[in-house]
């Protein structure tokens, strides 16, 4: 039984990319979703000036809690319902 192509990996190079909202409106939507659903939501966006402050301000406005992780090229934001 020939198993040559099974579990050997991709034959072509595939660039892996993160799915990220292209605007800060995605951050606002996820903050609102976290507050309304009482669920924790993680959002990854490109690192840019003002992203962290925008996330924290949005969380305050909708009644969620924001935690931020700065990465080399991205910002990971964790929105959670208030305790």
C-alpha cells in the first residue's frame, strides 16, 4: 500500500496570515459583543498608533474590560465582561 503523499506536508509554499479586522470598527464590534454576551473575545489587529487607547476607551464605553498584549507587528486585545 503506497502512502507517499500522506502526512508529508504541503508541496507548495503557503504564506500564513492572521485574519485581522481592517478597521477599528471591528475592535468596537468585538468589545460590544463581549459585553453583551458575557463572553471573552480575543481580537488581533495590526500594531498602529492609538490602537491600545482606542481599545481601552471602547471597552469603558460598552462596559467591558480590556487587556492588551503588544506583539512585534500586532496587538492582541482581550475583551471580557466586567467581574
